[in-house]
C-alpha cells in the first residue's frame, strides 16, 4: 500500500498527511489531505485521487483477541 504524502509546509518537518473524507457525501473524489501539524487542508493531485480513491484491498479480520 502506498504511503500518503508529507505536508508541503517546511515548518511541519515532513508530517504525514491524513485523508480527510468528511466531505465525501458529495462524491467519492471530494476529499482533501489534512495536516495534523499545521491544521491545513491540501487538494490532492489527479494522480493521488486515483491512487488513494479506495482503501487497501484484502480482508479485514473481525476476530476478537
């Protein structure tokens, strides 16, 4: 699985961006990158929209440990 990009703001020291899906009710490609360090949103590139559109493939385990 690909790793999300780092925040482009140099003051964030390479903080990893989070996929903000709080606006996906209007369509699957209406999400942003969010930085937990500077609290800013970044628009994904068309390549990132394609690469990160869906979650990882595979089965999730629902077993209790």
